[in-house]
């Protein structure tokens, strides 16, 4: 199973093989300690995406420590 990291800036869930940088926001601040998981397919129609300030579809963590 692939280890997953989360960007502390935009909360995007990343696979370790994607490198040490978030492809969305460019941040190098990644965390192993996170909770909650949401998949946003249509951010322009999603209340959750609006609340999380997400503009791109993808996998996101709800809480990053």
C-alpha cells in the first residue's frame, strides 16, 4: 500500500511517489498525521469545496496536524 501525505497548505492528499512538493500549491510542507477524507469531483457545484476553499477536483484531508 502506498503511503499518503497531505499538504498542510491546501489539504490535498498525495502519494509519496509524487515527490516532496504539492502539485497544486507548490508547498513543501507535507504531513503524515491527518484525519478525515473527502473526494471532491465537481468543486464548482460543491458546498464542501466552497467551505474548504477548494477549486480543483481531487482527494482532500479534512484535518491536518
